[in-house]
C-alpha cells in the first residue's frame, strides 16, 4: 500500500488543474426501482482539492457518495478513483479512500488512541509504525493532548475529528465525508472545515464533502451542484457566482407579482422572474449590473406596488436559482434549518 501519493507530492499547484483526476465520475446513472436518483452525472476531482457536492435534500448526494465509497454499484456509467473502477475493483478503491459516514463509527468507551489502534489493525498496521502514525494524525486533527481520554468525554466536534483521524490512518489518497458537520454547533463546524483545509494542504489528500449548506460550499475549492439527480453547475464558488454578473435585486410585491414581472420586463427590458411562494409575500427577482442605480426608477414607476427592495451580490443560492429556476430550500426546510 503506498504511504503517500507520489504523483501529487511532486506536482506543483500550477499543474494541478491539468493533473490526472483523482476521481473521475463518468456519465453515472442510478435508478431505484426504475426511479431516477442520478441522471448522467460526470465530473472530475483533482489532486489535493477540497471538493463539495452541494444539493438540496433528494438531489442524489448520498447515492453518489455510496457509489464512490463502493457500497453501491451504479445502474450505468462508472466512477474511477485513482484509476480503479469502484464497481469492478472495489478492494483496490477501498485502499485508496478514507470514508467518514454521517453516523458515528467511533467507540465512545475507548480513548481516541485506542480507537485508532484498532482501526490500524484492520488495515494491517502494527507496532511502532502504527504508534507513530496515530501520534502524527491525532496531532494533525488537534487531539494530540487528549489522545488518552475516553471519546465519551469529548465534545461532538472532537468526536468528529477522531472519525477524521480514523478515516486517514491508512494514508488514503481520497477522503470522502458525508455531511460531516451534521449535529455540530457553528463553532465546531468552522473548526472542522479548518481541519479539512489543513488535511488537504499537509496530508495532500483530496477531500470530497457532501453538504446542503451554502456557507460550507463557499469553503470548497470547487463544487458540483446537484438538483434532482442532475449536475446543474460545476466550478469554483467564485466562478459560479461571477457567471450571474452584476447584482441580484429582490422585490416584495404588494399585489400580483406575475403582472408586476411582466410590466417591469416590458418597461425596463430586464430579466425578471417571480420567486413565488405566497407566505414570502410574492417576491420578484431580477439579475442586473449596477442594481442600485435601477432601484429609484423602479420604485417610482410602480408606486404602491413594491413593499420592500434589496440589492445584493450573487450567492451560491442565486447560482442554484439561476440554473434551476427555483429556490434551494423549501420554506419548511428553511425553518427547520434555523
Ligand atoms: P440526497 O442525499 O441529496 O438527499 P439521495 O441520494 O438520498 O439524495 O436521494 C436521491 C433520490 O433517490 C431521492 O428521490 C430519494 O428519495 C431516492 N432514494 C434514495 N435512497 C433510496 C432507496 N434506498 N430506495 C429508493 N429510493 C431512494
């Protein structure tokens, strides 16, 4: 088993965009009982990249995660990890990947060190090399001074970091994490993301994270955005937001938003759309350069019809709306999230 990725270690940052992909997802289709969960999804993940799979509930993230972690075979298409086919050569793929599932897999009645000791044995590591690796990896995840304490005395964030260390113990080239910050408070979430960045930079692993949180997606080097099983966007967060160009204006219409959209479009020749959802007061959304200059004329043109106006720089949610025509969150999900 290779201890590190020589190809990655030798490659400079400038060559990474053209380097051989660490993961290659090729035209994957997955159906459950005939129902589509992934619909011709393709993308590559580069060496030492922090890559996000972003999508709302039901978009296919977990399905793709399970295919990449060799737990499921896709209906069609294939995924290669370090050149090995996840369906045809799962044992070789498993040696290349570390996996952190949503459900906790550490034993709380053991210390952090003991958890890793047992994990090491599963991978055929023993004695002083294993001891050295445990010390090294617990240091990386900021737990060196707590390694002899029982995991049950740890905070949620610390227990997750033991999971990370477990996933990394056998020097995988790729770390796959399924919604790793679920159940963590905002401080522990930020910490965990910092550790993921450290692991990418210092261990040179490629980190693939599924998330439904925009603020987490913002931290990724690149993103694949999924919606209803389809890849709707691929790029760096900055690239994706730039594609919208200009600003996003949101208006709360007092009356019929549909009619207001038509009249705004006719009068100002801009692309306006209803972000309909009655409880939100019929919002109208406009993408426009220099949005602030447009506001005065707009409010004056439709007296009494506009209750509130906001102008903002595009977010990743705007990218999602731009690509799919609908919001990322349903209203119920948004309430549950807060
Ligand atoms: P996400 O992780 O983004 O929430 P999933 O991959 O879990 O998305 O789900 C994608 C689609 O596949 C959804 O429509 C979901 O209902 C369906 N699905 C997921 N798992 C199963 C399963 N075991 N059997 C049948 N349908 C499933």
